[in-house]
C-alpha cells in the first residue's frame, strides 16, 4: 500500500454475539425508551417457534409488537412502500429486522423511507442518490437468522423495481443498525442446503474482501480470520450441526460483511447475473463460481494465496492448493462443480457475460476482468 493516500475505515456497529443474545431485545428497547417496534421479517421466519417466543416475550414486557412479513424473496420497491404504510398506520417508534438478507434489506429500506418520501429509487447509490439521504432515520436493530450475507452489519439495501426487476442499491452510513443481536441458536434449525449455500457466500465475501485491491489492513485481518473460522466449521455446520460450528459460521459471516467494505470481486460479478437471469440462489451461484474465479486471481497474487492456504491449514500452500480445497469443500457440502448442474446452458453465456461486465463488484477485483474473461470463466465452469 502507499502511505501518501488517505483512506477511510469504518467499524461502528455494536454487536451482541452469543447463544441467547436475541433474548436481550426487550430490555434493550426499554432501556432506549422504545416501545413500538415494527418487526420486519419473512413469512417463513414468522412461523418459527423462536419468533413466536420472541414476540410473546416482548408483549410480556408491555411492548407493542407489529409484524410486517409481506415481502418477496428478491425484495421489490412495493414491499418497502407497504412496510412503510404499516409503520405509519400503527405509529411505530423503531424498526427491528429479523431474518436473512431479504428481510434485512427490506427493513433497512423502510428505515430510509420513513423520513425520505421521494421516489425510493431517487436514493439509488449507483446514480449518486446517497446525497439525498439528509433527514433522520428511526432507531434500527438487526437480528440475523442465517450465516451468509452479513447484511446485519451492512449499510446498504438491494431493492429491485417491481416491473423491470432492475436492482437498485440504497446506501448510507445512516442505514447501519445501532445494534446487532447475533444469536447462533436462531441458526440451529437451518436446513443443510441453506447452510451450505449461505456459508459459501460468507466464504466468498471473506476471500474476495481479502484479495480486493483497496489497501485496508484492518479488513484483511478480519477476512483472514473469517476464512479460518469457516474452514474449521462449514462442513460440520452443514453435515453435523452443533452450537460451536453454527456459532463460528455466524460470526464469520458477519466478519465477511464487515471486511467487504474493502470491496468484492470477480466471483460476485459472475454470480449476480445468474440470480437476475435464472433466479439462482445467491450463495449457490457464488459457491459454484468460486474455485474458477479464485484460479483466475492467482497469478501475481501468490503471496496472498499462501496466507489464505495457511488460514485454511492446507498442506499445499499454492493458489492451486486453495482452488483444489474449494472444489473439495463444495463436494463435502453437496454443491455441484459445474454451472450446467445448476441450470446454466451454453445459450446463456453471452447474456451472462454482458451482465457480468456491467456488474458493480469486479472493479474492486485485484486484477482487471474483461468481458472475454467473464465469457471464458463461464465456459470453463459450464
Ligand atoms: Fe454475497
């Protein structure tokens, strides 16, 4: 890194991490003078036992609970508008997001909308809309139920247009949660395929953040430790889940999201088009592309792959050793090695390559990626 440039590093969120942390929510609200939370979640989480217990516990403390769960798997603008209508109509005083990436994205977008009532996409960060985020925001709390996106510590929400499905990014440091209750007990019942796909997303965040080109020693340290934790726990978390493996995955996923303020890279740009074109699960799309994208990055960055290999405790400390490990890890968590096995066909490759080159992630990749590179990587993985 050069020492003549000024960089910005952000680590502001309070995190309560550990088994049972989510039970602290009620007392936290009371301590902060809050009594009317809008709880934003999805319909699956709303039906789970822990959620019913959590809301019953709040009501027992005389907290008025309103739940909004009418959201899409890939959230759209109308989800955000509907949730804000509920916030208004029921006179809420704070927002609690409980769930995976989708629920937390909608919760965060409602946090923005409460006091920013122009068209939601005026605030799209990709067109510089963050400068319009000038008003206050309600008190915001997050409780993750998956170990993957790390959205609980994020400051942006991805929301799509209802008609065009085009994705917009709402971004502002004001959208950070004031506190995260990261409770591994909430992830104990996640089914194996979800644990595998979200866990590989978390691994991809840590790997891409570690390699991303922005100089950021704080994030690099966090990312390497995240890689080590995932290497030590993902297979167990998928195949024989216990509190230790699920706890390590939860904290490592959160670390991945903290670290990727440094940037992501080629793998996320390969993965995003699969979700827009074929509705592929984000984590699964990353998992299948990960070994190929990492192999693309080896030349010139052998020293960084050596440190990744050490974090993973590999005998072979070369980049190829890391790539082989990633293929084997996919096998162990029952994820295929080929894009053809998750619905990609040769006829999709041109469109996928167009979408990938337009994606926001790869400009932070340690080396430039051209459209021809994307095409070659898709064909190699097909
Ligand atoms: Fe991701």
